[in-house]
């Protein structure tokens, strides 16, 4: 499973941005990211904006897709992502 260091190295993110992107990929809102990382919702929003800019992604879903594609070995799943084959439904990443 990739860690945040993979996201940092492969995607050029800061350690905090890698943490935020992992949560975005799990479908967290900015408020949920803020609560999980003990930061303000505004700070979470700024991190998400920086991630989108660095990845040249138009939205959160595309950023999560880019991270998943670039950091996963063939056939692997993103850490913490629901397993659709087992009835888990992924949450849509809204901010």
C-alpha cells in the first residue's frame, strides 16, 4: 500500500498535502478534513486548492483519481477505499 511519502515523491506534494489528498480520496469534505487533522476548514480548503493546482486537476474527484493511478501497483486499491466488490459504496468527494 502506498503511504503519504509515495504521494509526496511522485506528485510533488508537501507532507500535509499528502495527508489531505489521502482524505480527499476517501471522500472527506473540507470540514471533515479539518476535524481529522485539527485545522480550520479554511486551511483544509487552501490545501485542497494547492493540491488541485499541483496536479492540474479540475476537481477533487480527478485529484483522487490521479493519486490512485500514479501510486497504486497494478490491481491494488487505495488505502481506506471501500471495496465495491464486497458491497461497499465509495463516498463522492464534495468540498
